């Protein structure tokens, strides 16, 4: 399986998740008469608050399922048949794209319900007179909106972020130089550096136990 095939599976899963969230919003739409009668809320406001995220989730979920191959190819256009270990940049891009879409899908549902709550709080007698309750919901709304923006950014820039992430990892791997393994004294196992011994000395001895060190370790020193 290559990253494009894995991406197709991931987009189908995300599409199903989006459709499930849209069903949840549909249940809120059915309850609009209750909001209108109980809280005196303008039904048009509630419809706008819920219909927009519902349509976005419904359309996006359907498109992710139907266009899964094109979406996977868009995220990773450089590899079509190479196995996954040979395309780390494509896997990283796919990961960021999946995380971004999930954030967008999950926050769309929350934004609809939060918008409906804010409208209800302003219209419900007594609750609208409590600024702390209203503004705490505003803070939650802004936090959810920030998650939506971050998710959209991760998805739209998944390829660039994936390349940056892998170039960063490759740079760290190049900068990490493995220390050479030093030979050890056969008597006490103390490491020693052959370059630190004078070549004119016939018998090189361990600095700890004074045992004679193997001459073969000094042939290339």
C-alpha cells in the first residue's frame, strides 16, 4: 500500500465522520420550533446558525468519499506507486491533511451549536441579563473558531508543511554524528584511543590496569 491508497481510505473515513456530524446538526434543525416557542427566538437566525454548517458537512463529507482518490493525489502528487517507506514526505503531508480536515469537520458541528446557544442566550429572558454566562460562551465560540482556522490551514498547506517537517528531520539526522567506537582493553574493558599513544613505543599498555594492548588496534592509528 502506498500513501495515496492510504490517503483514499483516510478520506473515506473522514467523509463518513462529516456525514455523521451533519446528522447531529439535522436533529437540531428539527428542534427549531421548540426554540421559537420556548425562547422567542427568530427562527431565521436559528436556521442560519445550523443550516450553513449542516450543508458544509453534508457536501464536504460526500465529496471526500466520491473524490477520495483525487484528494489523496492532491496531497501527495509526487508518488503514485512507491511503497510508503520510500515517500516520507507524502506520509507527513497526508498526516497533516487528515488532522486538518478532522479539526474542520469537528469544529463545524460545534460552531453551529454554539451559534445557536449564543442566539438563545441573548433572547431567553433572564439569561441575556447575565453577561458572564454570555461571554463565557463567546470565549468558547472564539476558541472553536480558532481550531477551525488552524484545521483549514493544515489541510490547505499540508504538502508544504510535510516537506518542511521532513527536511527538518533530515537536517537533524545529518547533524547527529555518531561517535566512533573506541577499542577496549582486553583485561579491564577500558576504552582507549590508539591515536593518543606514541608510535615509537613498542608495547602500548592500558592506562588503568597496565595490561599490554593488542598491536592490531594500532596498525591504522
